[in-house]
């Protein structure tokens, strides 16, 4: 039986490629992430197909950011797709608006802290205030949770710090930037292995390229769930 702690990122070109990947993975995977890059390639249709027809869980990774009224309206519309998780940026006013939009649905709002592809140099370029990334991530996570987020997105390197926050005790922590031992890092800069991410407090890990670029995607996914089962 699939372990839903593993979320497979469908960072493939379009819905047809997504369905092909889902066919290859079969019952080895029960949870999929569909991101912004897939949106114009039939991403919402794919989400509906996987959820309604195949019984999969869906994480729609839109990282919404706009004025409150726009975020609320967007989330209200997306919630009709019966999503499990939906991401917004972790600014308190954005989180609050998203929660209002999701009211009455089962969609969990996850707040993005700092993207796992960024390091301190990138934050300097973006004029983000001084400070160590772990400290900034923890502070942003706390503020997002106080604003009502059901959980946060953070690198596995910050999972333990966030889990230690009193307000995070019963909240979700979802960690992208997870790479099985020996896998290429790609564009990720703050990474960890699947087992270490879960041990440090993550509820779910997100893995993309190491699975869908593998010669045998199902075997790659199964190796990760076996690693998690051994914890």
C-alpha cells in the first residue's frame, strides 16, 4: 500500500505526460503535487482526473500571492476541485485571505516560507532583511501559522526548528528539496534525504525529478517508501 508521506511532484510538461507517469507509478504512489508549470498544460484537469477517478490525494502548488480579495476569490474557486493541499505565500494577510476562501472545504492551506532554491545571496538580491535563513524561515512559519495556516512549506533543514514551535505542534510541515542518497541536487540548495526529513518533523516529503526522471519511476518511488517504512 502506498505511503502518503511521499508526495510525487508532477513536474512534467502537460496532463498527458502526467497521466502516463501516474500509470507507471500505479498503486505505489497515492499523493501528487501539481505545480504552476503544469497549469497551462491541463493541470487542473489532471488534478480532477487523479482525485475523482483514481482516488489520489492532490497538492496544488500555486504559491498564490496578491491582494486579499483576489487571493480569497482564487482559493474559493480552486477549493471546488476538492484539493487536499493548496499553497500560498506565507505573508499573514495572504494566509488569512486564503483561509477565508477555503472556508467550508477540506482544502488545507500551506504557507510558503522561503523557497528551497534560495540561499542568503539570493535573499540579498531580493532585498530581504538580514538574518540567517533558518531564523527567517522559522519566523515566517510562526507568523503564517498564527494567521491561520494549516501548515507550512519549508526545506527539510528547517523542519526540526519549525516543529519545535509551540504553535506548530499539530500543524503540517511539507518539505520539498528532498533528494534520495546519491541523487542530483538540480536547482535545490537546502536538501536532505527522505528519512532525515521525516525524522526532523516533516509530515510529508515532496520528490520530483529523482522519481520521474528515473529509468524505472515505480521502483524509485518504492525505494523511498521502503526507506520511510524502515524508520
